C-alpha cells in the first residue's frame, strides 16, 4: 500500500469534527502567514512582523517570552524590540514583581489601526516624490500647480451599523 493511499484512508477514518479541525488549523496558519507577509512590508522585516503579531496575541510579554513564542533568537528579539519601541510601534514598561531582583521590560504592540497611520504617511511621501520628480529634476514639463498627493484614512462610521439594523 502506498503512502498516498494510507493518507487517504486515514482521512476517511477521521470524524467530520477532526477533519474540520485540521482544515481550521490550515486556514488559520495560512491567514497568519498572510498577515505576517503584509506586516513585513509595513514593518520592514518578517522578524519585526512576527514580533508584532505575537505581541498582539500576547500583550505585555518579555523579550524572552517573545523569543520562545516566535522561535527567534533572543538577541534578535531584543534588538528588534528596542527599534520598535523607539519607533512607537510597541510600548514598553517594567514588569512589576513582588520579590527582589530583576524586573524585566514587558512589551505590547500598538493597535493595527494606529500602525496604518504611520504607513499612510510613508506612502504619501513616496508618492509625492514620484509625482513631483520632474520638479525635482528641473524638467520643463513640470507643472508647479500640481497639488501633492494626500491620503486620508477615515475611521469606520458607527452609523453604518444603525442603517443595517433598520
């Protein structure tokens, strides 16, 4: 019997609940990787994205806990957390403990909606540079009257929910 046949037979022996559980795990893993991919672009590296996702799921974790939870090297995590804290992507505070000794820092990630605000500004600046390239290069075709690119992000309107209920 080939290995493929064994896998197919094993799937048939599983209860529908078990098969659904496996499908859910695959879907969640795929979704998580998609989130990490998007955040890798926003936060510059996959390492920083994985740390951000971990901290959204486990707020107020220490660098050691983040390293254990993400599988990243502790020194890599500490370096990335320091950068993210400096950029205000994560918040940092001393962990309070009742005993004497070292109170490590603990971290939590800002809300994704706050993260988007910083990205919008970056994208807007880059688009303005591209659209105004002729002016920067001194081209005769440059139109000085062009307005810069402006991107606005609006919060979700709670009024939409009221309209849907009517």
